[in-house]
């Protein structure tokens, strides 16, 4: 059972959000996206009601990251060990940070995110699917990785091999 339903978004729309973000930051042509700088420095400059926290394991438990809205305030929290590994350029953990950035951009200010009480939820309405799609589109930009091997994408984009393979398979399938 999913807790929330989001406004429907196609992967191409999510790709446009990621590309627009890259463009607005002057990073459209950069393979390695500085995701920690985004959540720690860029978002706070763009949104005075946003803040970022590194949370202790006890606070988040098994959750690697969390995006929390409290009134008009929004906070991205990343578990301490995940943050440390993202800071050390571990691809999976950089992906977690990008995933939470996706929740912030796609859902945190959305008035249309609402409780979902069971029944099938289409993937394009699932906030978790949308954040995962954003993560892939931001860190592995389709317009830059054409013709690259999965290994090269993982290395040059700073993502896990699994994430690179997943995204490259989507692109190869025309998605």
C-alpha cells in the first residue's frame, strides 16, 4: 500500500525538470552533477524556507533520507552514514541525495499530493517512482550519455553500476 498519490508525471516530463534544473544552474553539459552542493547550497539560496540536515541513524532508522514539509518549511534529511558516503562520492548514496532532491522539487510544494488508501497506484502517480526517475534523469542525463558504456556512465556520472545499467537500458528502449 502506498501512502501518497502525486499528480501524474511521465518520465519525459521528469527528464525536462532535471534538464531545466541543470540549465538554470549552468550545469547542462556536466556529466558529474554536484548533488550535495545542490541540496546544501543551491536550494537554500533559492528557497528561504528550505533547509538541509544530516540526521543521526537513531532519528531516521532504516530510512536513508527523508523530505519533510512542515507548513511552508521544507527540510531534506539525509542519514549521517549516507551523507558521509555521498561526500566520498559513493554512487548509490549520491543517488539517495538526488532522490530526496526529486521529492523536494516534485512534491514538497505540491498542493496535489494526497493520501492514497489502497488499491492499485499507477507508477506515474507514485511519488517514489517519480523521485527515482528524477534521480536517474538528473545524475545520468540522456543528452550526454549516448554511446557510452555502462561502466563509463557509472564512473563519469558518479553513480552505481546498477543505476547506470538501469538508466541506459531505459534509454536503449526509447524511454
